[in-house]
């Protein structure tokens, strides 16, 4: 282990701050994972930790020192940091002293693992807020979907706020990014029926048979699904959730949770 990083002008610290930006993440093929739980789950998920930064001044007990010792051998380079140095690179109001640089991975449709029989997919079009994407990953993890697939995304899976909001589910859920056209062809080739959530239909979600190969399709909260999915597609079945009161929409992760657990219920899982 090297000497602690203490200078706020250290080039390594400046690089970590730059990795908050999408362009830098794409250029380096790396992203930031902050937090004891998240770093540990990245390792458990088989992801490659290229660099590990430890701020022992922020550790909360002996167990944090034990975890740092266990993480250090599998990690690439390990850098202890002084209090001010770690605070500079932390993206949290209350850091816990764990920050890793992790290699990104392929998010193409082709790399998704072959599913078991009757896969259940979660598809989200136009997700813009990192917190929403992170929450969707947690829902997908809880349900055990075959994959979470985004189209026309406004944020990326490796955004630090996605990592945090997912609470480590990013490292467990198979995920992909594709265009609408690519995904439609991919689903059709696999004979996957699509339950497209929209308020512009009379058919309720639970009136659709969600057994067999099915994709639950969610749109952006402000605009909903695009016409690409809702116009004249034989494999797409528009469904809605019943809404009472003045609210005309739910948070996308809440809507996804309702829809996915209805599929779980129908499948007798």
C-alpha cells in the first residue's frame, strides 16, 4: 500500500473528479463506485476493481478496517487517502471511506445471458433521472428479471447516482442499452410479448396473461411511451394501471414494481 494521498492538487484526485462526467467514463472505460456496500457488491458481482481509495478517517468501526483488508488483495492499486483528500473526491454528504474505480462492461443486447424458460424482461424507454434508473435496478433485482433494458436513455448505467440509488443491484442485474428498432427485432426473434404501460387504453394490466416470455415496457414519466411502441404492433399489448384521485402518473419505479410483481403473482413464484 502506498503513502496516503494528502495533497488536494494530486493528479489522481483530479482524475477521480473528472470520472463523474460521462465523456471521461467513456474515454477511460471506468466509473466510480462509492460506499462500503456498493464496493463490496461490485466485487461479489465479479466486477474488476482497478483502483481502491480508502479514507480510514471516515471508517465507522473495526468492521470497516476488516473489509478494507479483505478488499485490498482482489483490487488493483490501493490508495489510502487523508481526510481532506477523500472528502474532495467523495460524492456524498456523509462518506464512509470507500471509493473504487471499476471497469465498465459491455451493455449490448448480444452479451445478455441466455434466459431460462419464460423470461421476464423490464424495458424502460427514455429514462432521464439517475435516481430512477437506480431504483429500477433495485426493483429488477428484487423480482429477478432476466434483464433490464433501456432504449433512448437520458442517463447511463455508470452514472455515480445510478450506482448509489441501485444500492449495488447494478452489479447483479443483467442490463443492456439498445435503440427501439434493435430491441423490437431482438424481442420478436425470441417470441417475447410486450405489455406496454400507457394510460391510453381500457385494458388493465392484470387482465393480460403475463406468463411465458414477456417484457414489461415503461415510458418516461413526463411523455410516456413513444408512438414507436404504441402504433400497430401485433406483439405489443397496451395495458394500464387503475388510477384514482388527481395524480395521473406514478413514479416509474413504483409503476414497474406493481407490474413486475403482478407478473410474479401470475407465474406462481
